[in-house]
C-alpha cells in the first residue's frame, strides 16, 4: 500500500470512529454519569417555577378583578353571582 492509501484509510477510520462516539453519546442523553448529559432536572424545575409564578400572577389578577367588580355595586356585591368560574389553586410549594 502506498502512503496515500494509508492516509485515506486513517482519515475514513477517524471519521467513522467520530460518528460512533457521537452515536454512543446520543444513546442515553439523560444519564448523570455522562459528561454531556442534558440537565432535564434543572430544566423541569425551572419550567415548574415559571408556571407557579404565572399562576400566582393570574390569581392576583383575578382577585383584583373581583375587587373591582364588587366596588361598583351598592350592596357590596353580597348577592351577586360571579360572571365565570373562579377556582383557587394551591400550586405553591
């Protein structure tokens, strides 16, 4: 074999081994034992925290809307039926 053939075989082998290494890393991306793991725990915690913050804001907006609705009535709104369902959620930790 000539020097060119050795170089070609080495380049192809290097490329194929690189592809094999990438495929091995992709087989189990959530394993904490791997260096290139995806931080799904942190991602899920951040998404949960954002959702709780959004729900707290929404609940505060709903409560402010209820206060605005009752201020305009003469009797204080005691016998008034709310216009839509208002459910209280407890998503706080």
